[in-house]
C-alpha cells in the first residue's frame, strides 16, 4: 500500500480556501501564481523581458522553451531565488517580494542544478528541510518516512547524499520540496536523470498532489511528457511568452512538439552532412 503523502491542505494554520489580501484588498480564488511584467538582465544580456503569466490554482502547468529561453531565470524569480529588475510576483494573491518569508512558506521548490547539504543522509536532509519550514519533529519524522518510501529511497535513507546517484539526488531534493505540503510546487526539470520507473512514480505523486488541491509548475524539454501530464502550458523563447493556455488551446490541433517548433523556429535540415551517409548507393 502506498504511504499517504502530505496533502496541500495539510499546512498548519492555513486554509487553501482562505481569503488572501494584496495591499489590504481581499482576493478570492486568486491564481496560484501571477507574474506581471518580469524583467531580468545579466550584464548586457536580457534574459527575461516583460513576462506576464497566470497559473490557475489547482492546475498542472508545463513551462517549455529552448535552451537559453529564460525558463530557469523566470522560475528563479517566481520562487524568490532571484530578484527581478522589474515586475511583480504574486503567489495566491500575495506579493512575494513584499513579504518573502511568509510567501515562501507556501512554495515547494526544486531548482535546476540543485545544491544540497550532501554530507547529511537522505533522512537527515528531508528532516532538516521540514524543520526549516517550522514543522515539529514528530510530523517531520512521519512525512520523511512516507516520502522516502514513495520515492523508493527507503533503502538509502541512512546513506550520505554525496553518495547518491544523480537520479537519487533529484528524488531526495523533490522530497525536501514536498515535506511541508506546499500549496504551490515549482519543479525545474524534475525528471532529468531519473529512471523510467521512478519517473512514473513521481508523476503519480504529482497527479495526486494536484487532485488534493495543490498546484504544480514543471519545466521540461520533453514535449510528449508535458502533453500527457499537464493541463496547461506556456511556451517561452528569448525571454518572452509566445503562447499560454490549456494544452489544447496552445497546440491547436497538432502535437505540442510540432506547435512548439512552429512557434520557436530555428529548425535546420541535415543537408550538407553527406559524409555521414553510410549507404553505398
């Protein structure tokens, strides 16, 4: 029997149906995430240029784009890891940068290229993450055990994270993002280096989390995976949102991959590589 994972409604002292307020104005049914005019520049390079995006509460939202499109920069700004040059980030109606400590408590984040305290064991790392979020030790112990079992890490719970494979490291980082039962889960390339069986288990966990009332945002380069897993998607390129909406709205009757290529462009032919042809004809 699969252990019960903490649901999005389990956060102590928080009711997901509560009326939230921005600048003192009550908001009902606010989006899980709203980005307004986000800009970020690194030196002379503009990585994100005026992104606007609305992620409905309770959605499974995919974020896709070519390498260097600005996805990771956007997600970093949306989760408080990187401050935007301009723009506003609202999480369930609350301004992230006006009160970052309070708002970050609603977020579970799996960043790209995550750096962990890898001299802790897997069990210790998840416990540490839960304690940082204000959970009591008994609750953390129960949830850590559940997460280790669900992510097939129980046998490696007492092994140092530095000894984990890339896929195991990704899974324990996901456990750290889930342990406090966030209302919004933001995952940057969560399936990278993860084996197919573990990936299927993670998809089941995330689908259950969304059904319980949580919201997931996931970035991925695998279009077929996003098309099968997500109900909404945004295509980002060159720091802009090219298309956003439900999967069916964005793909417009074709596959998401074909629509992505049409929007982004840049496809080249293999002509000129005649020397790769091994046929004698």
